[in-house]
């Protein structure tokens, strides 16, 4: 879709906020001229309809193409639609959920239609007011509660004064179920009326073609019994004819004793199906069924009932022809019964059916339906009123989060941006910049580019179905105890409390103080890990050596003191002398290094010492602080919104001062209270004794390590003196070796 002209004919106002120049939307005229604003100047090009802290119904009304996103053209079209319906576009800045009818622009077709429709709604609600609210149109049932014609094509009992028509409506509801009218009552529509009268005619015609039942009131029962016994009786006659044809097969065609023996040991009441498969009666090869002979127990009751209704009591036997004759009597009746129609109205009774056909209120009822449906356009305008009120309330708020990010950068924090979903309480901090995310895994992949320290949490609440995933930004303080698995509390904008647990952390600088101490933390963590690893390795080696020694130990043998003494290694004094000399040399080298350092520090003035100390700190912490400063300056929420489906057209940076407003740290008053569980202190005199003793020990150690030689206080330890003698001897030897050379010359 092509954008409208980008030429700026309207005089826009601008501001710099969030590190970017943005246009200001502060007047109704600004909203009316949005079609003249260059899309390149918009902060957002599209945002999703769902998952935001704004009425989703309002956004769906603005989403004209129904693609689930609010785009620039959707906003422009909505601005034209809403500003054309009211006489003062400045009213949109109020964001109220009610509207005065006198503020409609009756000079436009839309404004005129909305004013008429809102007047009818207020009249239906019996409200004597010029103000209509979203609550007034929220309940369509309440609007039409006292109306009989409301444009839905459904008529109710109150739609007519004719008692005959009322009776027909009631009968249609009783037989066809009816449908719900906008008034909240059950009524009927044209389709039901047509179907009802069609069923009346079909049922009456079927009754007029009625066939006399051959067995009176028991005919239906006899017909059901005949259909149930028909196959079994015909099977008996076929077996009898086959036995007559082959007498030797009679016993085979009759019931087999082996089959009875197979089930005789069981409870026969549970074998009805098996018994029912046996012949109806004993096979005798005669072409008739002796009515006095025993009948298969599974069929005896039904056969006796049928016999009592349809077979002459004087008959002693039943032939195949007799059975066919009985079936013929049922044929016409069964055909008529199978052609039954209009069964829906059978419960009304034939007399009532004929009365309704004679009265024939079909045309008058359909006329009432047509009268009701004629009001459809007026009633549909109620939906337009609902759309108007939603957009009137939320459109300006959307603009402050779409064209600009005014709500997000509001210095008073009275209003939150539509993407801020709540607040997270964690580690004595309140994180105010929280967002809902649909998929934390996909969102975190792009979120690292924001340069912010982020935590992702899974949130659950009692009475709330499903799990909520959120992202929270920490912009003040230190890392503290923030780790994956840590529990916290999350409150959404409605005040609902959720239990939150951290599932992922995006590590970026939080503050300059955190960056200053980060190298030392890493060093401490590395040393701690090295010590732990070294201890673990040694422990594993010891356990391995012990296990190996135990497994490889020889079997016990008688102790031999002489052999043990011979096996013991002799004490090597030379070896230990070398070790002691190496230790002494190491101490000497360390002492020399410390002495050089100490000499250098002593040679400096006090302010130079301070500068040196500060310089060392900057060498260690400086790079981390520089990197942190650069990242903190580049913090940007655009990647976070992009991860949620937004199309961000301008950067939205979070400066260090602004970041301090997005996270609140707990501040306790200064207290002069004693901790009842604090460690008891040492008396003052003991502290002085310990301090002085420690100082003396340190000085003595430094003296013994020859660190005070520069102050003419040499160490009394012999190896420091020997080093000096050796040096002097070497010098003398050099002089002696040069003397003969001069004499030779």
C-alpha cells in the first residue's frame, strides 16, 4: 500500500527524547494531519494487536485489514475516521470512556448517524442524559431489553397482540426450540416459521392417509414382534423342509447335544446369545410348527406375546403360508407408518395441528419478522457506536506509543507504555520495565543486542490458567544474587500477584560501579575455581592411589624386622640441604622483589603513592569501565520490541540517568540498633595488643628477609651475608687475573 504524500505542509513541533528527534502529538490538529507526517519520522511502523497493555478490542477496531498488526496506514485511516466524527479533535487528548452527543460533527454523514444511534440507545436504556459511555453499549441485551423490534429478524411473544399468533409462536418454540432475541428473550425467525407450517401440512397429510391397523391398538406391538421373529420362524421352516428332503439329516439340523454340553457347566443365564442361535423349535421334518410344542427359551416369551395377539387361539399349528399371510396384513400398515412426516409437531396433537392450518398465521408472522429485520441498519450502527467509543478512548494513547514513545519516557512515570506489563520484585529491587514475551527462547536471541541486563521469568498465579513469560530489565545496582532458578514476585498492571522464577539471564553491564568491581570478581571466581579444581584433582588422586594400593597389596606374610630395616631408605642429608637452600633462595628472591617494590614506594611522596595506587586500580578496572560506559550509552529497547513483533523505526535509548528511573532499590533509614545475633566484639586493649604484635611480627619478617638492607639494617641470616662475600671474592679474582696481563705487556 503506497503512503500518502510525504510533503510536510503542516507545521509540526519536535522534541529530542530517548536519544532521538521525535515529532510531538499534543493537539487535536496534530492527529487530524497525521496523513501529512512523513512515515520516516514515526517511531514505530507496526505493532501487534494482542499482548499489549491497552484494550485489545480497541486495537482490533483500528486494524482495518484484520492482519493482527497496527500499521501506519491503519493509524492514518483511523485518525481521519475519528476526527471526522467529532467537532473538536482536541477531545481525543482526554482519552475518556464516555462522549457527549452534542460533540458529534453533524455536518458529516458518520457524525449524524452516530448521534441518531446513540440517542436511540439512551432512549432504550431510559437514560435522560446527553452522555453515552462504553458501559452503555457493552451489554447489548440491556439496550434491547424493552424493545420488540430490534433488527435481528427474530420476533418474540411481545411482538404481536394477536392471541392466535402468540400461541403459534409458543408452539414453534416448543417444537423447534426457538432462538435468542437481542432482548434476551426466546423467539422465532422466518426459517423456523416456514419449517413449522411445512411440518404441520406434512403431518396432517400423513394422518389423512392413515391405514386401519389390522390388530387394533396392539398392531404396533404385534408388528415389532413379527419383525423380531420373522427370520427365526423362516429358519425353522427351511430346516423342516430340508429334514423332510433328507431324513438322515434331521438330527444334524436339530439342536446338537454337544453344544449344550459345552455350556452346561456354566451359568446359563449369561449364555442367552448362544441359546438364541439354536433352532426356534425341535426339527420334526413336518411342514408346520406345533403351537403346543416347546419353543426355544430365548424366544419363548416373544413368541407367546405374538401368538396371543396375531394367531387364532383355535389353531394348533402354524404353517409357512400362515406366517406369510400374517405378514401380508402388516404390509399396508407398515408402509403407511414408514412414510410418517411432520414428526416435529406430532406432540401438539392432530386437532391442534389442523387448527393452526385452518387459522394460517404464517403470512402475518413472516410480516412481523420482515418488520423487525428492516431495523437491521439502525441496530448495526450500535456496533459503530461501540467502535467509536473504544477508539475515542484509546487512540491518543496508542499515538503516544506509536508515533512517539512519550509514555515510556514520561519523567513523572504517571503512565506506563503499552508494552510495560508490570513490575518484578527481586533482590531488594523493583524492576519497572517488564514485558510479556510469547517465546523467551526466540526473544532472548535478539534481546542481547539491547545492551541491557535482562532476566526472563516463568510466572504462575493461583486462579490464572497457563504460564506467563516475562522479561525484566535491571538498570541499577549490582548483579547480587541474581541467578537462574532464583524466585521472585511479579505484579501485573491489574495488581495480580504471580510467583516468578528466573529461567534465563542476559548478562550486560548494569552500572559503572558494577563494571569497576567486575575484574576482581572474575579473578576471585577464577582463583576459587582453580582452588576447587586443584583440591578435587588431589582428592581424586589420593583416592585412586589408596584404591590401587589396597587392590595391589600382597598377601600378609610373617614380619621380618631385619628385612624391614634393610628396605627403609637411609636419610639423605644432602638432599634435604638442597631443599632448604632452594626454599631460602625462593624467599630471597621474593624478598628482593618486595624490597624493590617497597624501596620504590618509599622513594615516592604521599601524593605519588596515592596516584600510583589509583593508577593500578585503573589499569585493572579501567578497560571494564570503558566497555561498560560504551554499552550503557548504547542501551536500546528497540531489539526487545522487535523480538515481540514490533517494527521499530527509530532508536529508543536508555541513558544512565533514565535507567535509574526504571529500577528502584530498597533504601533503609540509618539505624543505631544492635544485632542480637552479631558476633561479640574484642575489648579495645586486646585489639591494640593484637595490632601492635602483628606489626612487630611483620617488621621482623621483613628484617629477616633483608628488606631493610637499604636502610643499613641487614638481615642477620647467614645466607644474605654469604651472597655479599661471594660477590667480593669474585671481584678480587678478576683483579688478580688482570695483573699478569699488564706485566706481559
